[in-house]
């Protein structure tokens, strides 16, 4: 029984746990085996459930939602039924601005494929954590199965981006993969951008004689599996890494509010990093005025220790502080190691982890002839659990900083001094001549914006324009950035350079029916008004619905032909069968 629905490695771990923790057999099995409404963690061969099974389950779920939209007349009833379908499968219901967008997502197998894959990956990894398979002495940060699956997904994403080209109004043509390499998806650029801004904060703090503090905050022991040996973890319901991250977010929200009430405005960065059992902890580099240092330390200690602060080891492990002293290393030097460890491991040397009072070196592993480094594992951990690794705290709005990089020199030539100063600070000039070359200067940008504690009251603001954005599922009104303006002169906008791109996807696309709704007739009576409205948002043609249950064609002959060319026919099926169906369709619609 234990080998059904879970990988062989997990089945063995379940068996070995029965004599260890004081937990009943049924409780462990219930926590590991999925119910019949959710995807099993493994196939019949004991391997992790693959993309094929996910796609089939997605098509079934989308079809079920389609049937709901076709049979019910009331929007509240439809939403309640779809919410229930999502709940049974462990998926969060669609989030949409309109009921049309909600229905379009729920009836789309591509939306379901993404949602089911996310649910499966997170449940798989949570199970691995519960069983002690994700830990320093087993698979640190994420399991080997997750490494392979996420690496394959990332590679598939790259190929998908490479297969799509974008052409702007100037005739420039790029693949989306090439455009992605120009942004923060490029790990080298991401690391450089983070260190540039961290160094800028430090330079500003030095000039203002602010003090630097390096904090580490972690979760109470009940959030840590510790390789499946922590009884408190099981008693607390075996919380997921996302639950632990939510705890840290809640703690920081309380700290921030308490500091705000006292007029204290720290600025800096925080990094979310996993323990080897997947539970996150935060590193924070914060700067503050020296007269606020003692109060800030007391507030952070109090809120970090508020939950289970009297448990053994809490005083030693829950919150740690390193005061950065002038002349004993830079503030950026304290955090650069954690930035690099969490991105690509560049320049770090040995990747070390501290667990159980000991320091371990996490070495690369080989699975299926592929090498996985510790930094790759950390990246996969963040991707699978949807945890934001890096976040700026306080300071000036980073959106304005990025917008200045879209401005041209011509657009700001006659602008006020703060605009021109901020523009120069945001530009990087590459040249072999040292007198000409310059790096972008975040500290200079902060001063142009009004200082590190101005927040949303900055001298320069982001200009936006409300536009109707046509998405895959619905049209929404969104505020799109168009440039910057001086707060004292809100009507003078210095517009940024933006291109309009035409997307061309490689490959063959299926045609759709001539009408805006499915051509299959199921009811003799006319549908209720809301039912007819719903059908506008349901996909007009589903490759899994070429024929209805009575064998009648649901689409025009040319669509059926297109689909059949991309669908493997049953063995021995005569080609004349398609001609027969085409004649039936022609007679029906004559």
C-alpha cells in the first residue's frame, strides 16, 4: 500500500519512521498519501508524477469547470462550484478582476496545468521535509526529485522563450530569451544590481554617520522539521516553508509598525535564506540614526521573541545581531556572501550551512548525470515555494530608479537639476578611458531623491498612465509607467522610451470555430441570459472536445483536420472515418 501514490524513496522513509517518532501509522500515511482528488506524488513505477499526468489532470479539471459554466445560470453558483473544484484539488481559485476573467481561467487547461504543477511540487517537497529526506544529511534545501523536476521546468521555460520572437516598431527582432537575459533574470546582472544598491545605502549611511546592524531572525522550533526528528513540528501540524515565511513577514510587519510609531526609519535589505530542512530565516542589513539604535534593538528583540520565546534555545538562536563597527569591515561585506550564496555562488568558495550546532559544507551532487550546486538548490527552493529572496527595506522607491534607466539624455536636457542629477546617477558609461567610464551611483541617486528616509515623499515621482491592457483572459485597467516628474511640478512629465512589441510564436496554432462559442448543441431551449454571457469567456475550442458524447463533431471540418494532424490516431482507425464526420457536420449545418 505504501508504494502506491508516492515515490519509492518516500515509501521506505515512511516505513522507517514508524519506530522512530511517537506518531501513529495512520497519521503518517494520511500526511503522505494524497486523496483521490489530487494528483498522486508518483506514478505506478515509483517515479515522481510527470508533466504528462499533470496535463491530463489539467484537461479534466478544465473540462469539469467548462461543464459547470454550461449548466448553471447564476454567477454565484458558478463561482461556488468552481471554488469547490479547486479546493478538492488543493489549488487556489483563480484571481481575476472580472467574473469573465475568473471563468476564462477556470476553463483553461493551461491555467490548470500551471496551478496543478505548483500544487504538486509544493506538496511533494513538503512531504520530503516531513519524512526527513530534505535535510543536511540527506538532500539539503530541496529533494533530488525536485532538483531534477525544477531544472527540467526551467529548461523548458528557456526553450519556450527562445521559440517566441518580439518585433518593435523600429524593426528590431529579438527572442524573448534574449530580452530576458537583459533583465534581472540574468543572475550576473541581478547580483550586480543588488550589490550596487547595497553599496549605495552604505555610502549614504557613512555620510550621515548612521550605524549599521546585521540581523538574523529565524522561526520558533515548531516550524523546523530537523530531518523529521522534531516532535514539536509534527504536533504543530507540520507547517510548510511558506507558512514559516508568513510567520517572518508577520513578525517584521509588527516590528516595522512599532518602529514607525516611534519615528524610527531604518533602511537596508533583507534576504530570505533556507535552513537545510527548508525552513526560511531572514538576514537583514539595516542602517539607522545612532540615537535610535538602542530602541530599535529592543523592539526587534521583543517581537522576534514574542512567540515561544521561553522555549529551550530561543535566546541563543531566535534572533542574532552583529553591530558593524567602523574600521572593522564594510556593511556590504557582511551581506555579500548571502547574496552570492542565494544566486549563483560566485566568489563564495565553500557553501557552508550551520545545523545542530555544527558547520557543514554543502558540496555539489550528481543526479541523472546532472550536477546540482548548493546555490542551485537554494534557487529551486525559492522557485518551488514562491518565496521572495531579496527585498529592499525603506529607502527611495526602486521603481523610479529603474525608470530613469529608460530615459534618454535628450528627454532630460532641459529638466530641473534634481531630475538631471538623478538621471546621471542611474547611468552606467562603459569606456576604455577611465576618465569617461563611470558606474551607476545609487548613493548619488538617493541624494537626488531627497535622502534615504523620504520614502513615498521623494522629490521625484513615477509618472503613470491608465491604460486598458488586453490579457490572455480579460482586459483590465492598469497604471503603466510612462516616465518621471518632479513632485513640485506634477504636470511636467519626462517620458521614458518604451517600445510596442509584436509577438510571434513559432510552431503551428490550432484554428478556432467561426463563432465565439462552442458549436456543440446540448440544450433544446435557449440558455438563460447569464449562461449565454458566461460562454463568451469559456474557450471556444478545446482540443479534448473535438466530438461530443454522441459522436457529433463540435467544430468545423478544417479544425478537426488540424487537430487530427497533431493527435495520434487509434491503431487501425480508417481515414474514411474523418470524411464521414465531415459529411455529418455539413448535413447538420446545411
